[in-house]
C-alpha cells in the first residue's frame, strides 16, 4: 500500500520539532505540499529546509503563529484562510504545563482552554467551508491517551483535551456527509523533547532521577519502549489518505498498548 498525497495541501501545527515535525516530514514524503506552523520563525526555516520534495511542483512553506497568544493567533489564521485552502489539517499544539488539580487556578484553565481548544476550533472552522465546497477534507487532532485515562499531574491537558475530543466527535457527525473526516489521535509516550520535559518535571518534584522515571515509564508499556516520532507520522499519513475515507469520529490510540481499556 502506497500512500499518495500528491497535490494535497497540509497545514501542520507545532511542526518545528517532535511529533509535529515528524508528521510534516512523512506527509511531505507522500507528496503533500506542507505548510509548517509554529511561533519561532528561525526554527520554522530550519524545519522547512529538511522537508523532502518528491513530486513535481511540490512546494513547502511556513506560517508563523503563536498558539499561546490567542488574540494574535486568531488574526493570523483568519488572514491565512482568506487566501488559502487546505485538504489536510493537523491540529497540534505544545502542551500546557504540568500541574495538579489542587494547584491549578482558573487562570491556568483559561490559558489551557485557549491553547488546546479555542485554537483547534478556530482553525478547523476556518478550514471547513472550502472543504465542504470541494466535498473532501481530513481533520486530524493530536490529542493524548489522557482522554481515556487521566495522567497524573496533567490536569490541564486531561480536562481540555477531553473537551476537544468530544467536540471533534460532534463535528464528525455533522460533516461526514461532505466526505470530511475528523479523528483524534490519542498519543502515548514518544521519544520527543515534550516527554523529556515532563519526565524532568516529575523527577524534580519527586526527587527521583530522570533515568529511573524514564525506565519505569517504558516498563509500563507492553512494547517496553517509547514510540518513534516517524511511527506517529505514518498513522497521520494514513488518516490523511483515501485509504481512511470511512474512518471518522474516532479516538485512535498510538501508545504501544499502554491504555488498559479502549
């Protein structure tokens, strides 16, 4: 099975590193025209230079936008969609800080809501009208296994990503008639800077070494390892392709078997 995304336009959030960048590389390798989106222009330029070009006329570019500044993001993304249309939207943002439910104040929830919910809804609802007109589109939300099983000390992500997943299921039911699919990927532990950051924070809070925490996390995964970012990118490419045309409204775990139920 060869995934061919030639001439498809894909907007990928948080795509200068980690899972976002791996996704952008895989989509580009399948022939898609990739628009990288993140807040650091220098990192965007560096990432752009690493994307493969495998098809005639294929062209990649970037959009500078800060997900954590919703007022600014809203204007930037509105302007983008006023002049562009996409076939594939990968909603991916940096995660909120690690914090417990007892320590999180309302301001922290508001910031996380802007970051993880409002940016996703705003971007998606701007992309959808042109997808409806073409009767084709793929919306892929990068979520977390916390949608099913809350993760300790990540109350902001646990709460808001669950809301986003429920919204996505509702949207999928409404736009399926236009051949638009909407799916959530429930991400487990992958070898990225984000997981290293979370492990470091846990180590600081617990007084246990990062190496020990990493080993304990790996041991809880049936496959006894963290995922490779490119493995994640392959799943996104499949969901973006015609092979996944009848898959919508789903929460798809990619976690090495970590979830106990789903």
